[in-house]
């Protein structure tokens, strides 16, 4: 009888261990970049980078629908590598960073989309406009970072219309569609 109870307890423990809890990761701004690219009158395809990302990723490998993403992008981190253009992008002609200093993304649904792939739907807020956006996400790696802490990395892409967010100056001659590419690494901070 004792052996049967011990076996039942071991099986229960093993089945519980098979379902890992969701893990909450903190975005590492040093290894995260959001890149926007558009057509400039058909002549070139410039880019702007949005750095200094802050936020969390909750990832549940056993139930991806229980996963979530919440990110804040300070417009102070906007960098086109041309100071005068950065000033123009932050002006009221575009982002109006004085009145709206951050852009945000908050997921509303996460779905599996094949091996190592996810579809992340959420609300992107720029200025005072919030619109649904779908990110096509690739899970790069889950493991330990160089500090021995749990870490995760993703790449993602989407296309948005900037006129949806009140940053449509010169559209459509300067393309309304903006391609977004994201790479992010996040980790579990060390316990204090």
C-alpha cells in the first residue's frame, strides 16, 4: 500500500512539473531595438530607431495564450542618426513628443503560429491614437543569459499606417505604410 501511495505522489509531482508556470521577463533596453522604415518619395527607404524600451514579457511555453507583452517606448530614444531630422520627428508635425512623450504597445491576444512562431495582437498607442496591430513573432531562444539568469529573445515584424496615429505629414508621397522590425531580449532580474 505504501509503495502505491509513493508512486501516486511521484506521478502527481511529475505531472505538475511538466506544466511550467508562466515566466515574467523584463525587457533589456541594451539588446532591444524597434526600427521603422518607410519610402521617401520613392527615392530612398530611411529608418528611425526607437530605443530605451521598457516593459515586460510574460511567456508561457505550455499555454502561449496565457502570454503577454507590455512595452513603453520613450520618444527620447528616437534616433534617425540625423539630429535635425530627430527634432522634426519629435515636433508637433509628427510625434509631438512634448505632449506625448511615449508610445506604448499592450498585447490583447497571443496565438501559436507554427514551430517557434507567434501572432501577437495588441493596441499600439502613438499620441492619442490607439489602434490594433498584429506582430508576426519569431521566438529566437529561451535559456540562460551570460549572467546565468533565465532569458528569452524574439524578433517581430508588422506594417502600420502612420496616418492612423496622427503622424501622416507628407503622406502619401512619403509612404503612409511604415514597416516595423523589432528585436528584443528580456531576462528575469536577479533576486535582491
